[in-house]
């Protein structure tokens, strides 16, 4: 057998193995990008209501799925650090002001994170779009506000900070009939 015969045999044996490995590589990359898009999609769809479990789960997956993407993981670390440093002392006279500043900073850091993710995933969104372009019906906002009011009121009643107001409509008389 000549060298060319050996090369043909080697090509016949190696080519399918190489093709399978290339296909697996392509599938892994596609799967990784799909998971990243899933996280980005969850953050985009829940950006108007960030207390939803899907939003929190997506944030917590960033370290795993975007591992190695320094710009995204750094943006996430800055946002997470801001969350950890929200004001805690509710008796501080400037508590509400500090809370508002922390919330505004969180908003900006979150938009920075979304912008980095969008860029990484080849979406062309500007920061204004990421911050403002979402639909949240007034009825939903009202519903969330009412839920929050009920929750706070119930906590106040159950903790003894407030009582349930009672109004007597008909006073029973002492006369026995």
C-alpha cells in the first residue's frame, strides 16, 4: 500500500469522527447562547416588575451562564453590591431619600447590565429603550398597589402597630321587650 492509500483510509476513519465532534461543538455553542438569551428574555419581560420570581432567578443565573464574559459579570456585581448596600435604618431621618437614591442607582445599574447583555447577544437596544420601552397597564399597576397596601396594612394589624377600625351602625338598646 502506498502513502496515498493510507491517507485515504485515515480520511475515511477520521472524517466521520471529526464531523461528529464539530457538530457537538456547534450544538454546545448554540445551547449556551440559548440559555443566555433565555436569561436576557426573562430580565426584559420582567423589568417592569422586578419582584417576580422569574426576574430574581434570571439574575441569579448570570454568574453561571455568562461566566467568562467580564463586562456582564462586572455589571452584575455592581448591581448586586448596590442591592446589598440599600439603607437599613428606617429611623434615619433621611432614610427615604437614601432609599430613593439607592433605587435610582439600581435602575441605572440594571439598565447598564441589560445593555451589556444585549450587546453580547447582538441585540441593538439603546439604554433609553431598555429603561422605558415596556408595557405595564394601569390596571396592573393599581392591582399591585392595592396588593402592597393590603400586605402592609395586614402586617401592621398583626404586629399590633394598627388596629382594625370598627364602626357601630345600629346600637342595641337596653330595653327588654
